[in-house]
C-alpha cells in the first residue's frame, strides 16, 4: 500500500527516479487508465475504450496487450510509442492537497506527493529529482506535467461522459481478434463512441459538443480504433519471434 509524503526539495534532495521501462518497474500491464486531456496524443498510438467502474460510471483506458501481463508496446527496456500514458509517466508521484487553512478542500493548494516505496525511487540509480543549485530537474518536470494532465482530465471526465451519454454516443462494442487459426481473442464489456451516432447527430447537439470541446475528443476515440490493427501486427510479430508460443482460445 502506497504511503505518499509531500515531496520536499531539501529532505528529498538526494532522491533519484529510474526512468527506464521494465517489468520490475510496473510496465508489464495490458491496459492503462487514461484521461480526456491526453486523448489527442493517445489516439495516434493506442485504441481508447470506455468501461464501467465499480461506482457505475464510465472511465477510459487504453489497450496495451491482449493477454494478462502483456504489454505489446514494451520491447525489453524501450517503450515503442511516441507517447506514454500520463498515469505511467507520473511514476511514484501523486497529487495531494496542502494544509487545510479553513477554506475547505477546494481552496487548498495542490502539492506533489511521492511514494518512497515505489520501485522507481532510488538513491543510487536514475535521474535526479532536483538540480544541484535548486529547482526541479527535467525528470521531475516530466512527472509533474503528467500530474497536471491527469488532474485536469479527471476534473472534466465526468461531464464529458455525461455529454456523450446524453447525445447517445456511447455504445457497447464487441472486439473479436483473430491472430491466426489457433489464437483468438474476444474482449468483453467494452464501450466506445458510435461512429454512426456521431455521423447522425443533429446540428444543435453537434454545436453544443463542439463548444464544450467534447466533439474533438469523441473523434479522437473513433480515430483510435485504427490502432487495433497495429496491435494485432505487434502480437503476430511477437508470436512469430517466439516460435508461435501457446495457442489462446
């Protein structure tokens, strides 16, 4: 269980972050939660889907692999994509709130917390978090930018899904993938944007979605479906490199 503490540039001045990618660093996952503020970058690389969470609301994620504990974008220590989801780029850092000075949570300052037990935190390996003469080092800047993306995206996610649902754009999808005669996948309980519903939207709804910035996000989700073909190719290539592996039904 993570026990994050506020990041302090004096107390944590000697901390480093391991930025390479590896199984032991938590990169062997077949999906990652994402937020709307990164759809534009994600749609160039990964298929974006929606699913229902434990509270009955929608959340978005990208597919990274077809089998459990499989990341088709990870090649040893290299991530083969132009963009890594923000939830992974943030590494051991989380957003927290500063001390409550009587204004309630909405008036409290956002602070960066660090999980000191995270496998990416080190005192001997990796990139420094702080510059020698003060200020954030590039590795920490990248992580905090990812936190900003996550925070802004989380704040708009609920209203975006409400707008998509009200417009009749969210629809269940059946993903049926055949790699070869012995390897076949069906991905259940997924949702996406209905391209047909999007094309048939009335002018008023279209205008409303556009003004709120949600129309572009819906188009990004539809566009991202083309990345399934790329994933199938990655899977077929990996299977061939491993001498066909084991069939999956």
